[in-house]
C-alpha cells in the first residue's frame, strides 16, 4: 500500500502533518483528517497530499 505525506494547510502555512498508508491520495486525505474531502478550488483551509515516490501533489478541501 502506498504511503502519502498529508499536510493540513491554512493558506500557505502547514498546520498539521501525517504519514498515511492508503490506496489513493483521496483516501489518505480522508483517513488523516477523519473528515470527508473533495477536490480543492481556491479554499483557504485545504489538504495537500504528496505521493513522494512518484512526485505527484494533490489538493483537497473539506466537504460540507
């Protein structure tokens, strides 16, 4: 199972970090924050998920 570096963000500031083993980056964001997430548009509070093995970065926000 891939490991993802999950960072909870407030603008450009990191507020929390997690290392999560998950099947997808979306699932990693959900497991790390214990909340529902969706794709980010321009929200100030958001989640950055990095697949360091492949060098991909994903951006999510909390679903309402």
